[in-house]
C-alpha cells in the first residue's frame, strides 16, 4: 500500500518538474514541432473576442507604457504564460516610441496615438509556453505582423494543449483630433527653457467628420526642442518650442521649421488662443498665425490637449528673409514688445553690449537684441546672428520717429510710416478679447515687410484673455482698455483714425458678433479631447494661475465655455458702444 502511494508521488513530482523545465521563460520565435500545435478539440478556433469598446483611458495602466530598452520592461507574474508583449520602433518604424502593453490574466492592452496603422503591427513578446498562436498559426516574436484593427485572441500552448487564452486589444486615440507625439532623445525631461534637446515630432490621425485638418496616416520628423513660455512654464503642464530639421507642412498649415506647442493650462476652455486667432482671420489681417488643437504625447506619455501654433517667423507672416548685405531700410523686421527682457538681474544687464548711442543692446545670455522706445522691444528677426548694428540703430531711430509723429498727432506722417488699417484691426481683436498681454508689455508684435511700413500683428497669446485674468480689470467686460494705451490714446485723437476704426467695425461687425457661435462649434470638435485632458489634469473647479473666482469655481468644461461666451458677448457690446460713440 505504501509502495503504490510512494510511486504515485514520484510520478507526480516528475510531471511537475518536467512541466517546469519545459516552460522556461524565453522569446517565442523559432522552433516548435507539430506536437506543439494546439489540438483541435482544445483550440478556441471559432471563439471570437468581444467587439472593441473604447474603454482604455490614455492615463490608465491599460494604456501601456513607453520604454527605451526591452531590458527595462518588467515581466508579469509567472502565472501569466505571456510575460511581456511589446511594440518596438525597431520592428515598427511608424511608431513614435516603443510601447510595452499592459497584461492581466485574460487581456493585453495598449493605447497608441491616433494615425498609427494597427493592421500590420509586429509584436515582440516573451512567454512561459511552447508557443503562442492565433488559431493554428504560431507567432514568431519580432517577426509576425498582426492585424489589430479588432481585438485578437491568442492561445498559449504547452504539449499540444491550450493552457491560456488572452484577448489582445490595441487601440488608438479616438477623440477625433490628430495626435502629436514629442519624443525627446533618451526620454529626457525638459526642465528649463535654455537647454536644447534632439527630438522627433510625430503627427497623425484624427477623424475627418470631426476635425477638418485630420490626417490620412502620419509622419515623423526629426528636430530639436526646448521649453517655452514665461509664467506658463512654471505650471506642471508646460509649453514647448520645436525646430524641425526641414520645413514641413503640419496639419494643413504652411511649410515651416519653427512650431510652438501651447499648453493652455490656465485656460479651461482650451480655446482662447483659437478665438483670438480666428478673430484676426475674420478681420482679414494680412499676417496671422493658425492654431491646431491636438492630443499631445510627451516621451510616450499622454500629456493633454495642446495647441500646435505656427511660430511667428518670416515664412509664416510674409516678411522677406534677411539676405546679408541688404540695406537697413530695405530689411524686414519682426518686433515684439516684451517687458520681460528688462526684468533680468542686474548682473545680467551688466553684460549687455550697447549698440550705438541710443537705447539699444545685445544681451549675450538671453541671446536677444533689445531696443527701448515707447516700450521694451525685442528684435525677433533678423536673428542676433544675422542682424547688423546698423540695422539695429536704423529700426530704433525709425520707431522713435514714428512715436514722435504719433505724439504730435501728425496723421499724414503717421499714415505714411504705418499700415493704419492693421492698427485698427489689431485694436479690435485685442480690445474685444481684453487680453492682459495687449497693453504693449509682452506678446505684442509689429513687423516691417522690407518696405519701411510698420504693420501691427500677428496677434498672439490669449490664455489670459476673454475674462480669464483676475487683475488689471481684465475680468470685467466693461471699461476702456486699448484706448488707454500709448499708441491708441493718441491715434484716437486723430479724426481720420477714428473714422478708419468705425469703418473697420462696420465692415466686420457681423463676423465679430458671430464668434460665440464659432466657439460652440469648436467646443464640439474638442469635447472628447477635453474630457481626457481634464482626466489627466484635474483642475476643473480649482484656481489655476490668474483664474478669476467664477472660472476657478466652475467644475465642467461646458460651464467654462458658457462663462467665456458670456464675457465675449458683453465685451463686444461694450466695444460696439464705444466705437459707435466716436465722433
């Protein structure tokens, strides 16, 4: 009796140890015999995974995790026969980053940026089995391409029997917006605005019935990136600047090298910059920059709804690119009022190099050419590497002459030096939005297109606009604003400019009054994206930066939209009354 029990025990132990050594963890690729195939009666050949439901959130564990090296991808518990399941950029060059899928007992999941072709992805995997199959087809790790457009059922087999079945559900972002993935070399963090990093920029996808700039497919372009923004860079959701290796048309925009990624962290409608840009478009301003809302990924991790915006450069706004030897009076200039340039420490100011006898300097630390006339102005173009001292002195003296003509209410001279129609249109955009930055302190641009004529624009930076600022009276739709600034308080004393402003208002009044309706349409386009953004950044119902109390307390995206539209309607009415009262 004891003999039979001992014999049975020995046989059981032999079976267990045999199974253990047969199932050592190894990549399933080569080898395998006919006996490794799953037998017909145990293969769920007719069993199909459930239809896909968009249940994976971009901020959930099920979305998977980006990685640089396979060695850093941790294996799952030995209870799972498939211990790692990954998509690498080596095997899938259309991917912007490598992804390790999330594995549970019966599911393998990952969420990829929109635009990825999931019909021919090649997985790399490790397993504790004699083979991983789809039906009777054995998969080779890093070699077999699979169509993941619908959930796929895999079978892990040992000794001809299916020991485990698992559903693989690979989804792509489906908000309707394109995805943009900024991937920094070695996944380095961007913690400052000065350090420049190598990167790749992926853009792709979107639904044409939702978003007019959706892409059919995707593209990846190499370039460099760094942090950008003044106050905004201090928030956890940061902004970035990107310079591509070659000029590239992104999402239906012009071919450019320089692009800006704006976080809109303080703006809980995520669209105030678009409203400002759209106003400039309906007013037919000659120089405008376009925006594109996208689902943004940073180093393989979803980072929220961003705006891709054309950077203000010569190609974007029609200023001729500087050619060495061009006379200063024929040179094109892009000028930005930027009071922050004067706020640097005294130790930095001591290193400024004075140019000429006026208030012109070169700051070697910030690498900026700065002049001071009616305000602090940075010469954005020509760049500091190209601009001559003669050109700096010329534009400085030209602006002083312009300021003097305005102070003297010399309309004839002012109109000969400046495109006053652009001044009237810029006034309307900035006064209607009541942008905090519009007081000629920062983010206010002028340009000279090589013809000696000063133009206002493009308009820029509206996150602290349309009621979203709790200081300077900018949270109230009432009250004079642009009419009190140093250019316009003089220009409005000129009868000819008052008539021009009134005529501009009348010409574009209906389009301006239609902006709340445009906001509704834009909100519908980004609604799904906004939901994910506020899942990532849980700031609804909380004060952020300069949020007025009403905006800080509102805890829904729809409520934020209504607050903005109410301000826009009320402010437009105030501006209309003011302009129509001008004699």
